C-alpha cells in the first residue's frame, strides 16, 4: 500500500519542488529521480502478488464530493465565460445528477480503492511512458514563447496529471471514478488551451463538452447501479446479476467510447493536437485515452457474453477501419498520428469487449506497445516541429537529409507498429488467429476480423506514405546542414526505442513458440545492414534516371479524400451505433 | 531433401518465368526466347559494371531478396500461413522504402503503386488463410495439406485469389506496379548489375509465393494442386495477353468490391 | 570472367532513344520487336531504362534539344555497352543535314559501334545490326567509355548529389 501511495504522492511533491527550482539542471535532477523511483515502484508493484484494498474515511469522501462540486461549477463558469451553451448545459446536467446521486448513495459495501493486476499493469504504462514524456517536456518547453512560471506550471501540471492517472486505475467506486474522469477532462481542457489563442480555446471547449457527455453517462450508469443493486462499486456491480446490470455496463462503456475518441467523438482528440506536443503524447495518445480500453477491460466480465459486448466490439472494429481511412486524407503529421490513435484504441476496445482470456491479454499487450510506439512518434514529431518548424508532411519532404536521426526514430516507430517482431504487430497477428478461432461459435466476429485485416492494410499505407514524404526530396531542394538533436530530446527518444525493443523481445519470449522467435530473424538481418555500407564504396555511383530530363520534379503522395457524403454516412452510422449501445443495454 | 528444394527455389522460379515467356510468345504466335533465358540474363548481369545511387538503396534490394527467400523457405517448411503473409509484407515494405529513398520520380511513383498493391492484395491473402483455416482447423501449411475439399467448400474464395494473382506476378490488367511504358519498371528503375539481379531473382520467388497459395487449394492431392497451378498459370497469361492495364485506384476499387465480396460471401457461407 | 562473358550475346537488353527522328525508324524498330520479326527470340528486351541496358538504339539526327539527354542516357548505361545508330539521319543528318536546329549525326557526341543505313532502316537490317553489335559487345571490356562532350547541366546534378553525400564517387567525365 505504501508503494501505491508513493506513486500517487511522489509526482505531486515533485511538481511542488519543480515550481521552486528555477535552475534547469536541478529540474532535470528532480525529474530523473522521480522517473526512476516511479518506474521502480511501478515495476515492483507489477511483480508483486495479491490484491490490495483500501477504505476511504468519511472526511476523505466528503472532500471528494466537495472537490467534485467545485470542479463542475468551474466547468459551468468556463461555459459562461466563453459563452458556450453545450458546456454549460452538460455541466448543469451533471451537477443536478450528481446532487441527486449523492442524496441517495448507499453505504459503501466494499473498499473504494482496489489495486488488482489490471491496475498494476496500468501503473507500468502510466509511470514508465508518462515519466519519459515529462522528461522530454522540460526541453520542449524551453522554446515556448510564454513566461518562465507558466513553463514550470506546465511541467508540474503534467506530473500532477500522472498522479491523477495513478488514482483513476485503482478507483473501485463509480463515483470516485467519475471524479477522476472529470479531473482528466479538466487536465485535457487546461492543457489544450495552454497556448491561449483562438483555435486552442475553441478546441479546448470542444474537448470539454464532448468529454462531459462521458461524465453524464457515467453518472447515469451510477444511478442505474444504485437503483438496481444498491451499490456504486465496480466489483459488486460485476459480481451481481439481473436485468439492470447490462444497462449500467452499457452506459459506462459509452463513457469509454467518448474518452477513447471513437467516431463520432474523434473531433476532440484531433482538435487536441494544437496543444504542445508533450500534451498530445501524454494525454491524447499514451496515457489518458487509455482509460477507454481500461474501462472496457474492467467491465469485460459482464460484457463478455452479452449483446452489449458484441456491439461494443463491432463499434471498436469499425472505428479501426474508418479512422484509418479518414487519416488518409490528412496531411498534418500530428493529426495522422491522432487518427491512428483513435483507430488503435478502437481495436483495443474491440478486443477487450470480446472478453475471452486470450483477447484480453492481447488488448493489454496492444495498450503497452501502442503507448510506447505512439509516444516515440509524437515526441519525434515534436522534435521536427521545434527544430525544423515542420508540421505538415508536405513540408517534411527530404527531412532525411536535414534531420536523419529524427527520421530514423520515426521510421522505427512506424516499423514497430507494422512489422514483426515488434509487439504491436504481434498483437495484431495473434488477434487474427484468436478471432478466427472464435468464428465458428460467433459468426458475427467476421465483421471484426474483416475490419482488422482491412484496417491493418490501410495503416501500412498510411505510415509508409508519411515515410515516403520524409525520405523523398525534390531535386531542386536547397540542402541545409543536418541539425543535431539536443540531448534533452535525444534521451527520451532513445529510452522509448530501447523499451520497444526490450518489450518486443520479452513478448516473443513469452509465447513459448519457436516459430514466433524465428519471425524476428529478418529484422535482425535488416539491423545488420548498416555494417555493410562501407563495403559498398567499391561500386560506382550514378545519378538517378529521369528519362534524360533535368527539370525539378516532385512525386505526389497518396491521398484518399473522402467525400462529404461518405463522412456524413460515417457520422450518422457511428452516432446511431453509439445510441444503440444504450438501447441494447436497456432491452437485454 | 526439403532444404535442397529451398536452396533451389530461385532456380525453380526462374524456370517458371522462362516457361511463361515462351508461353506468352506462343500465344502471340511467335517463337519466343529459349526456356533458360532468365538464367542467361542473370549471368549477363553479373558481367556488367554496377552503378548504384547510394548504399542503403542497393542493400535494401539485397535484404528484400533474402527476406523473400526466407518466406519461401517458411512455405516449404510448412509454417503458419499468417506468418508467411506478414513476412512477405515485410519483404515488400523493404522494397518500397528503397524506392522512396532515391530522388527519381519513377521510383517514387513505383513505390506509391507498390503500396497500393499491398493494400489491395493483403486483405484477400489473409482472408484466404482464414478460409483455409475454417475448413482445415489450422493455419499451419503442413496441416492444411493433410485435408481435402477446399475447392468444393471455398470456390468463391479461390476466385478472389485468382483476381490477385495478376497483381503479384505483375500481369495485366493489374500490372500497375511495373507498368513498363508508363513508369519504366517503377521501383526497379535505379538498380543495375548485381543489385538488379537480386530484384530479378525476387521476381522468380514471387511466382513461387503466389502459386503456392493456389497449390494449397488442392489440399491432400498433389495432382489436383499441380493441375490448379497449371490452369491458373495458363489463365493468367491468357488474361494478360487479352486485357489492358487499369489505373491503380481502379485496381484497388475492383479488388475491394468484387474480390472482397466474393471472399466474404464464401466465408459467411461456410460459417452459417 | 570468361564464363559470364559468353552470355553477353544471349541476353542483349535494348534502350531505344529518339533523338529527333521523324518516327520512321522508330516504327521499324517496333516492328522488329513485334511478333512478326520477334527480336525476343534472341533474348532482347526493350527495357526503356539505361541502367539495365546493353545496347543503345538511337534514331534521328541529334537536335539541339535532345543532345544533353542523349549524352546523359549514354553515360548512365553501365559498361560493356554498344551504340547502334539506326537510320541515315543518325549517321550523317540525312534529309535534315545542314538545318539550323540539327547536329549532323550522333557520333559528334557519343562513340558509335554499328551504323544502320536506310531511310527508314528496315527491320531485317536492324536485326542484322543488332547481331553485329553483339559481336562488338562480346569483344568489349568493362573499361569506362565516355561521351565526347559533357554538358554543364549534368555536372550540377553530380555536384548536388555529392554534396548530399549520396554520390561519393562520381566518375570523372571528359570535359570538352
């Protein structure tokens, strides 16, 4: 229990320390120490056995209720200040619901805080990847045109966010979960609006109102749970049976769909890309949005054999295809990464909702490896943005000559998402095997299988399209000297790549299957290639062939522009599927 | 014994390619080159001065060939079909990255098209694997070859596979990746001498790769497998001689509508 | 090696370039490649790509616009290589001789191994010339052969590439 408490309190202490330390070197020392301790704590918790429980005292519960009301009032106030009726209406609705629930809430039957193996796994992702991103953000914020205090507040805020995340994965009470859910919404809102221009503000408000829909459905779920089972605890809810349970679970899963930015809610996550890159990496890719698959995984025992689980997994799988397809029309690197995050979150939710032991393990593996790879990609995108002021992939043509190392990291990130023997690829491969073995009993899984296959193919196109932009250069490009990456950026990137490789090795060793290990051979061969480059000096060089022409040229990238009609069909389709979750929950 | 076959795989593929050139010539009522022509070409390429654009570009072609050979070895050893498909994808992506890494517009367009081809055929290949799995209960090739009756249970899936064979062996109407008159060979364009030879040989291996999928539909009976391969070989060349090239986007559209629908219909039929 | 050298004449791959021809000879070349004359029985492939070719089939008198391309294509064919000049224009300028925009024949720019007469050259003659070219090809060594003139434009590309570290060892070409 002390370890868990450390994980929660240490980031807060560290952020207070950071505010008092103006010296960058001292900041690095503090953050490195905290990162080390957090990682160690998370790892030793992960290897420890048993379930820890903890009962909150009355005063603590009272404080949480008070904080929750203050939070909702703040949302209401923000809605008034910026004159945003949706934010106001949803905040008011939540206040009313929350007030009503608090008046009828039953005595806690079991502990509010439960640390089970799922929470321990989440600690590993949150503290490992999150810590590395905090380390990166110090260097990133150096060039941000804001006051020094605001910069330090930013880094401190990220640290506090870590402790919020550490809390949310051990919350057993739905109301506590709701409070922390709203806290992450708040963090998202404040950090998207960090740059405080018009676009940031508008996107922040969009994120606020969309995420509040999640809050509303959680409260509705809690209400159903109280009326039906006289309890607001996840574990009691999942152990009980009866007609109402599926409705409660369906409502809670809808919150996961909102937080996971499934279509039609993907707008808030894409809008969030205007925030500074560490925010995109931390909140909108590596940790916060992982609440979505986490929640589904938590509810998996109830979802597994039900209609609700079926429809959630179909939504997730279809989102995987649709988001990959929509991403093909985008040209801003961070938006492309955002869409692919939406897609992969959909896949994770689909696997979690299928609910067999195998698919749950796969969802966990995908979560871990996705967090690592996406953090690497986002941080590299941040490096390109800072050093080369390039956000659009059309501006990144020939980046390989200007920043070879960063391009190397990005390519490695793409490879780790698509090719053997890296974790994410293995996850997809085993997912195909696992779903195919379920086909006979549940033919409806054919939809999931098809989406998985087509979505993966589209993702390959997506990633290697970006790679083509990075590698290719028009002939007439003005060549500038390559800029070296400062170590403040380099160290986090190297750490992430190291963990991707270690993770992949660990994952294939875990399979106990000689053939899977052999799959790694070609990659080893490719990694050995650079040693041969010196030997190539004996061959003559020649310039590329352009049919004898010498005019500058520029090969276009592949884009698939989806028409307005298709988009409208997608939005209406997914919108009605989203509503259908609640209806199916109510009916069954 | 099996290792000998693996070692001889490029030669086997070369014979298939040579035979195909003869067959196409006979279809156009001409004499055509000798059967061993691909090997003459290979020996000649060894005797040419080698020009490269830059070292990684050339090395990626070598890597492409060896990964492809590894894939073929996996097929002969009877591995999991899904692993084989993804190893092949890996080989293909190496070539695509190589194509992007030189400043030649044809190479870039070739790589773009190569990517579209991957997007087109990859799902169908996996669906074929899943179909074979549904009938035989295993993804392992060695297990699949012990069962029977794929053709009767999966006729539409076989038709879908037929549609992607021309993509893989770069034949009309889906030879967009090579597109000789348009983009002068696509990704192959910047290679010469020894390094082009690796690409030339990997084309032989592509033949073995895709035709072994056709062979799998024969199941236990080797004769049926051989007849299927021969029939598909004839058919593909006949279609190649009789049709024009489609545009890359059209190719993706045709495969995603017609072939995908056939495959899914067949799978749904097996399941229900 | 002797063994591999004997295969040069079994697989001549052809690059065809039109240096301002009237298209008469080009049609004849296509006819030679087509089913009737069937050049493929000698193993000929029309590659369209200098880097994989052995025989350079040039038609037409060299026009001002085409001479740089002619030289660049020639320098991109790896040795051993053979140039076959198809048609009278390629040899002397033919009917275009003396015109303001035309050079008289390609041998001002690149060394020619076989000349084919005729306006237009007939397919039979082209096949004969190819066979003659194969004899030359077999006798050639792998020494670098240079064009007679090199234009500035090519060199700027060379320089740019070498600045990128992409072309470390650019072949020194003769300057005019």
